[in-house]
């Protein structure tokens, strides 16, 4: 095969690979959104405790950070994509186990739980629409995990409930996170 023929074959394979890469990125983002929705659903129906939610959010933030680091060189290889997929599978299994174990969050239907669910939905919508980058999502997930961990510690110290002062502190943290979600969704960066 002559030089022109080889170049044509290489160009053809490159053109065929681009849609697969774009589709794969869409699949990764769709899985992120689905997992966010599953966590939000678990928070809403009480099948995830504050501690389980904090743990899942921490793992999700770490996964988003790793993905961002992999993409930072502009080359997201099939091996890296496969690694992210395996990690998403493991996180998905963890979500399932945590939602279906015997531990449940008492149904308080309080303002804090409603805000957690709302903020999870807002993050999931930002991922779905492309308004949040992987880095922004990782930072927001980290903030959510910190609030959930803080709430779990406070409840553990007080026999399962929050004092009015602790509730106010959690509310202030949620306000800050809510503003961060808004800022990140409305800046010029897109996935």
C-alpha cells in the first residue's frame, strides 16, 4: 500500500473512533447523573444514613477528581476510560448495598434533609446539562460529603439528634454550598 493509501486508512480509523470517544464520555456523564439521582433518592426515602451518604459522596468526589486528572493532559485513553468504568461499577454496587442494608435514616423530613436532596438534584442536573465540569462536580461533592460527615458526627455526639445551634450551623454550610452550586452552574465553564 502506498503512502496515500496508508494515510487514508489512518484517517478513516480516526474518524470512526471520534464518535466512540464522545459516546463514551456521554456514558460516563450519564452514569454520574444516575448515581447522583440514586444517592438523592436514598437520602429522600431514608434508605441512606447520613454516614453512608457522606461516604458515597466522598468516593464520588474522589472518582470525579481522578477522572479530571486523567483528562487534564487532553488524552483520555481507552484504558483510563475502562478504569473509570470499573470504579463507577464499584460505586454503583456500594450505593446498592448501602441503600439495601438494615441501616436507615430516621424519617424526620426536616429542612436539612430536604435541602440535601434538592442540592443533590441540582448537582445531578448540572452534570446532565453539561453546566458543571468534572472538577466543579468533584468540589461540590466534596462539600456535600463534608456537611454530611459533620452532621453525622454531631448526631452521634447528641444521641441521634441535632441541637438548634448545630442545625443552624449545618444550614449555614448548606447555604454556602447552594451558592457554590449556583456559581459553578452559571460560570462560563462547560463539560
